[in-house]
C-alpha cells in the first residue's frame, strides 16, 4: 500500500472514539508496526494532534475536526455505482436515503472532478433489468434484527409447499440470490433457519425481546449434508460457472469435463439446475439423486411424447 493510501485510512480510524493499537493498524494496512509508528509521527509533524493512550492505543485529540476530504473521480464513481445498486435492495425510506447520500457525494466534487465523474458514469452503469421490488415486510424484518425483537411469521416453505406459522428470533439479514434472507432461530423447528423474504406471507413484530447467543451466530448451513456430484461436459463448464446452483463446494477435473460438487439440504433447489443442462450433465452420486433425475427425465419424455 502506498504511503498516502495508507495514511488516509489511518487518519479515518484515529478519528473514531475508541483508541486503536498500532498492531491493529498494521494488520489493516498490511504493513509493519514500525511503519505505523513512522506514519503516526508524520501525521503529528503535519499538524494532526494524535494522542497516545498508554495501554490502549492512539486517537485524535478530542475536539479536533478534519477538513472536508476530496474524492477522486474513481472514488466518487465507485460510491455512486454502489448507490445505484442499493436503490434496488432497500425499503422506500432507504432508497430515499440512498438518493440523498449520492447527492451529497456529487455536491462536494470539484468542477473538474465532476466532469470526469459524469464521463465515467456514462460508460459504467448499473442495469435495472430484473430488479425485483423488495419484500413489503422488509422494514419489519429490519426493525426486528436491529432491536432484537421476536417475529411471528406466516411463511411459505419451499421444500414442502406448506404455509406455516412460527415465532423466530432474528439474528441478521443477508442479500443473495436476488432476494433478502432472514437468518434466525426458529422456535417451531428448534434450530437456525434461513427464511427468504419473498416467501414471507406476513410478519408481525412482537413486544418480546430475545438474548443473542454466540453459538447461534453461524449461518444455518450445517444441516445441508447431502453431497451431490455432477459431471458436466467441457463445452458446458464455462456456462455453468456463470450461474451455479446454490451450495456449490468446488470443482474437480474429470475426463471430458468437470465434476461440480454440491452440498444441499433440499434437492428441490438443485434439481432445476441439473435438468437445465440436459444431456450435458450427469449426476454421479448419490444413488437417490441419480434415480430422481432419471425419473424426472422419463416424465419429461412421456409429456412430450403425449404432446
């Protein structure tokens, strides 16, 4: 990391209220502790009042305010691209906050930087194609996660097509597979579960609060123990890599193609992907998945024969 690229994040970290140790700064900047000492000394010589807290670390002297920091064109473009992406992810209130934040970034740009940013943004854009509307229950889910409140959900499960009601202790929200997912402890099932926001039929914020448990902080992947090995012919491999199914663990070289190794708790997630490759894919194991794909292929053949 270059000297100025290193000193700016050091300065930003020092402005926080909690002191930071030189060893932690060195880890974040990927340099030696001795280099951090030199950087701190250089900041002091430049007039930045850095206080050393014995046994705690460094911080800026209370009351010192940094002057406004100018964005480079590349930095501004990345922030504005991020705001374009965020517009398709949050609630109505968050989308408005995203717009105002982007406007503030644009407002502090120097005229010459703004011109360069406008030119770059004409050439680097975020497409709105297939941008889904966020779940109407997303504000309730966010409030529950932020304030450790128990949720009562009516949920349409993917694995069984059942509509169930359950109380959930929400731990965090994740965004993947083009939707938000609530991860929390399901009191109905007695374990951590992943609830796709788009399948939530209703969500009620209860008055009850819950205590977060450290052992529950992990994502609920442990139950996904079914290993499925799929051979794909060489011509299909590069395209399969562009849109893999959920649960991909890795790839292994094989004669005439590549073996994709998946772990999944529900074949319903993986089956559409397997069938989409037709004869270009062949399930190697386990036997029950081989049989399931065979029966689906036979059913397809009968359906087209009857047509």
